[in-house]
C-alpha cells in the first residue's frame, strides 16, 4: 500500500501512532520541491494552516469543480483546501473518451477497475503523508469527494493507519467492498464518516449507496447518513449540513 519499505513494515508490526510517526519522519526530509503535490487547486488560509481538506472531484470534472463551495462552508481558521486533478484516462462507459477520472467505469456488471482504484487510493495516501510532513495532525485532515472522488476518499481513508478528522463521501458508494475486512486499518473505525445522497440519483442509484451504508455500519464505522430530494448533485441544504459537520470534524479541541 505505502511506497516506502519502512512504512510497509510498520503497517505489519506497528501501532497507528508508530506508523504515523514514521510517515512524518520519512516525508519531513523532503521539501515541497522534492515532493510536490500532484496538479490541482490549492487554497491556502490567511493564517498558518493547521487543518487540511483534500477534496476529490467526480468523473470528467477537475479540481475547480468544488472550489466555489469553500466560502459557503465557512471553514475554521487555518484550514487549507486542496482539490487535486484526476489523471486523464480513457473511460469505457463513455466510449473510450479520454477525460479526467480516478478510475475506469465499465458498463453493466463488468468488474470494477481495481488497478485504477488502488492507484488513485495510493495517490491520496501520499497526499495525506505530504500534509503530515507539513505539520498537520491526522485528526485535522479530512478526505472529501463527490461521486468517483467520494469512492476514492472512502477507499483511501479506510486504509489509512490512523484516525483522520473525517471522510466526506457525497453521492457515491464503497468500491471493492469484498476487500474491506482484509484491508481496512482498525484505527480507521474511529474516523467519522459523512455520506449524503440524492433520492433521484440517476448515475449512482440510491440502493447502491444504501448497500455501502449497511456494509460500513455492520463493520462498526462511525457513520452519519443524509438523503435529499435531488439527482446526482449537491444542494444548498446539503452544503449547510456539510459546513456544520466540517466544523465538528476539524475544529480544534477546546480542552487541549
């Protein structure tokens, strides 16, 4: 899963805290020039960044897709937003047309693009490690995503060896569900998850999302679920709900 041999060894033998400490030490040796973020939209706060939201767009969009949502969220001071661009790839369900996508989509009941899902999941784990090296606590990092992006946020977040601030999964589903028990890290069960879906979603029908909901609930995850009378989109009521959840997820603990 992790590229660095010492991190892979820690996954097998260490606690969540020891793994994260090794990640920090490994990446702290690299400057931004040596270990740059993938292309995307980076919104830095006016104050020093103490929290980060990594937000993944849906199929055919790019990192600008949710950029305009940030002011509506009224995020806590010191929150960095990073909207990476997915790589360009041919998408089977769209006739092989090349567009930005986190993985290929095949029609009907064809097998999931496991290779693409895993590659994008690894890229997101590397993004988290970059934030750790910059001094952001894992408990103040949120993975967010819409549609395909939400699927990758779930895939990567549940395999991260520690508690994150949260996973925000919008109009999406859990990919590779049969691998969850074997691959999810135990510490991820402490990560709050917010899922929201449209009752009239024509791209990812809500029964698919509800199936993922039931699987995650049965596995013991801390999950909050919302449904809205909409299609494959987000709505103002949903944005307001996300804003409240985001404050709870990454606002500093007044007891500390």
